[in-house]
């Protein structure tokens, strides 16, 4: 009769494995000892470990009971055979008659045809499969759930050995048969242009677990209970906070979060892992790995969102267990960092040394997420919506990020690398040319002056004004400091920041956009909920008018910061005149309040609006009587105009702002503003692309705002352009009905020597 390991036996097995892990010998020698110990403990004739190698190949790395010549020679593709099935599904498999299973793959070199039953589990780390652990018996053995659970617990120890050992180089660029792997090229969505060559670094919220195996399960369960109680208490404190206790959607969200934190099944699985012999931290990590692997296969959006809930809870619970808050190890980084993440906040990006940060790749993300905006301010290329890129890249891989074409090249061949190095050298020479234009005016060949402002959102951005020769800040995104804070910045903190921005502008104009949060721009301490269409949801002025205290505090801080200086404020996402009037009324209240308190009055106050919603374009006569200026946010305006989600790889480039429809809309807005003598500018992405900016100047725009890195290329274009010729050419295209005028404009630039 086969002996089934008991819970006590499971802990004894883990203790033996812990001794092996701590002992002498190479990683291969320790892995060989581990499979022997597991086979003995399970009374199994075979125990084998397959490790996932480069090229999605599972290689037999250690085994007892199989032919010795099969080790390092037997290889299976992901999905091939029972071992490959376990890897691709990331789920355990237990079969009393393995050879009758349709996925059974016979490998004669192993000698496994004499073994009838098999139990295998994925080796998981960070929710990703790094190998497979399996046991086999000659007889038809029905493996119990308890045995499978013990194998899963044991696999966690092996995962750490694989991840931190010298079994093979993490930078391996060759398949196990010696054939060089071809470069993996992935497509995504362009979030910021540019080229970068560097070394992959995976951004993971990971707390290092130093001890996997416990000596006292009772004590570990007590530690878990205490940590869970602390976590529940912290969540209760959030619910009791004044702005949450009053109710609203954000309270409902926290209530749901609390419900997940109290999920009996989730906590029971952690306790079971402790009973099997893991420490409390290792048990939480094991259940997190299992949950990640299970949920990552889901296509249902709701279920995938629940993964984020449980993942965040596991992270919070680990923090309470180990008693630390800092989670990102950004030390000991390579010289040239290409950062990979599912998604991240702007503060997390700024944790990395920006002098070594060369590029950013996101599995998720859109052009309007704040991490992308901050990355643009840092002038690094960003590619988003790179599907499953984290499954295909490892820390240490050589990577090329082509932000211009929204491509990522992982482990590129030498000739590809050299081609990109040559391109980077040419770009550096161009940048030197742009720098030489810093102090010359942005003036066309026929004498038309164009004001080139820059977009900003960080105090650190202000140094770009003298470096680029920008004429001012056309868009200061005030929400980024809110993203960097652990709570809502109070009036004093905001006023100090805005005051420093004004001071560091050197007397050049700064346009402050009021808070644009909500939708896909969440705050870490305030969950505004999930929406099907966040870009068109509860965000920007809609949030501010529903939570007027937020706007009042921000406007109060701006008024205090200005003090006898000029102040320009614009409201985002205005859809109808009534919204502008309501926002302006709050501003007037705060101005009266400041004067009543004896504050120094603002020298010159200008109040304007972003024009991002097409509906506002149909209310121009009434709007122009109220505003001092208008700034077009082309990113959202064209997204809404064309009903085209810029975050979707399928249609991100389907519609072109340089289409007849887009240009006609812009032309109409310029004509109406000029007739009313109301200044109009554009601060979207198209302002920073030389060809697009050329078209805007031809339409009549005289003020553009863009990322600091775009000022040099756009100024170069302007100084080579005769605006009158372009305007006449655009007038000749009035009746053209093509999909886009981009190629015609490109031909014009080439024919007239315009440097685009």
C-alpha cells in the first residue's frame, strides 16, 4: 500500500528541502538531491523537474528514476505532452493512467513507458510558469488532493532555486539546441516617440521573502492572524475617514474591497499552505502565485479585475507581515534601463534613476495615463498595450524600444543592434543641431512668429524652459503632484508648489490646468471606480463640480501662489457652457475670499478652457464671450470626434487628425476665435510632430504647446517654412475627400525644402 504524506510529513519534507537549499554544492547538485528526496517521501519511482528555457522550451533538468542520458537532452515545447499541458494551463494534473490521456507524449530516451500514473504541478514565480515538477509510479495510483497540494508547496521552494541559481544564465540568448533565437518583435501603441537601446528591468511590486519553510506552523498561523487583523483595521480606518464615511461611490468600492479582504476561501488557502509547512509570508506568496496563474487565463474583464483586487490584498498582507512599506528595489540597476511593467503610477517611475532610464514598455496603459505623461516629460520612448510582453522578456535581456513605430525588439541580433546604434548616433547629432537653435526665434521664412510653449507637470520640468528656449508653459498638469502624494495635498502644499512653478518660469507665462483626475487617471488614495469608457466618464471638471471642495482648495492655492503676478487658469473637459459658468463662479468666490482676507490681488488674471469635447465646438459664440483664451486638447478632441479609442491597437492609427474632417474642424475654431480676438492654441500630441505642426501653422495657429523634446524639431521646421505658401496650398485642398492629407502635406514639405 502506498503511503500518503500527511501534513506532518509535508512539513518534514520541506524541512529536508530547506537543509538542501542551505547546504553546499552547485545548484544542479542541490536540484538532483531535491528530486531524490521528493521521490523517497512520496514513495514514487520517478521525480522529475523540467525548467522553462529561452524559446518556450521545457528542458528536463533533474530526475530520479528516468534514464540518466535523458537529463538535459529531453525537451518539450509548451503545450507538448502532459508536462507541456501542465505548463500551458498553469494547473496541476493527477492521472492514475497517464498513458491513456490524449496529450501523453512518448519519449523513448527517458524510459518512462513502464510508469503508469503521474502527478505534476507548475513551478510558479510571480504568477509565471518557470517549470514543472512531476512524480510517477509504475502502478495506477490515485494521487490525493493532499499530495498534489504538497507538490505545489514543494514547487515553490524549487521556484526560488531556479530564480536565484546558476542553473543557466538569465541572459541566455540561445536555445538549448544551440540555435540562436531570432529577435522577438512585438507591436503596441505609441505613447511617446524615440529610440532606446538598453537592458530589460521588470518592475514588480515584490517583497523579498527570506524564509520559506517554517519551524512552527502554530506560530506562523498566529502571525498571519495578527497581520490579517491589522490589515482589516487599516481598511476600517479608510472607511471611517471623513470623506469616505459620508458615503458615495468611493465608499461602496472600499466596502467591496473589504469584502475581498475577508474572503474565507482566500484566507483558508493561505492557512492550508502554512499547515503544509510554509512560513506565513511564503504561504501568502504561494496563494498569490496560484491566483495569478488561474486568473491570467481568464478573458472575462470582471474576473481579471478581481485578480488586481486579490493581488493588491496579498501585497498589503505581506507588508503587514514583514513590517515594511518600501517595495520597489531600484538600486543596483544597469547603466541603461528599459523598464517593463503591466502598468504603474508616475511616482513609481520616478523612483528610478532618470539618468539611466532609457525607455518604458507597458502591457497596459494609454497616452493619457500619467505614467506616460511623466515619461514624455523625461523624454523617454514609451510603448503601451504590448500584449503579454512580460511573458516574453526577462530582466537582463537586451531590448530595443522603437517608440516612433510602437515596436519592441527583445534579444535583437547583432546586426539589428548595430543598425539601431547608428540611428541613435544620427539622432544625437540632430539633437545637437536643435540645441543650437535654443536662443533663436521660431519664425517662418516670411516673418511669422510662432510661440512654442511646453507641456509640464513636474517641478523638475521647469529646467527645460531655459534648456529648450520655450516661450512659456502652455499646459501645466496640476494633477501629477496629487498622484505623487499619499493623500490629497492641502492648500499650503499646493500653494508652495504653484509658487515655485511661477518663480522658476523666469517671468514667462504659465497656464495652469485645474485637476484632471478620474477615469483612467486614478489617485492612489482615492478610488473613483471602474468605468467601461473612462476617457468619457467621471473625470476632470465633472469630478471638480461634484466635489467642489477639491476645486475650491486648488483655486485658493493658485490665487495665494500668484500674489501680484499674472495667473492663467484653464478648466479641462468642459462640455457645455453651464459647466464653465459653474467653475468660473467657484473661482470668483475664491477671489472674493482672498481679497476679504487681505491677500495681495492677482496682477492679471486670465481664465480659459480646454476644448476637448466636440459638443463645445457647437457653442462657440456663447463661449467666446466668456473666456480669455482657448486651448485645444487634440488628443481627446479627435478621439471623441472619430469615436476612436487611442488606446486600442486595432484602431489607434485608423483615423488621422490631418484628415479633411479634422482640419475643417480646426479651421472653423481658428476663424471664430480670430473674429472674436480670443487667443487660441493647441497643446495635444500633434503640436509636437513637425509635419502636423506645419499643418497647424498653415491653418492659422500661432501658439503651440508640446513636450520639451519636440521644441527643437518643430522650431527647425518653422524656420524652413514659408507659411503663406502653405496656407494657399491648404486652401486648394478644400474639396478633397481623401482619408488623410498627410501624404500630400509631406510632399509639399519635400518640394519646398521644409525640414520635417
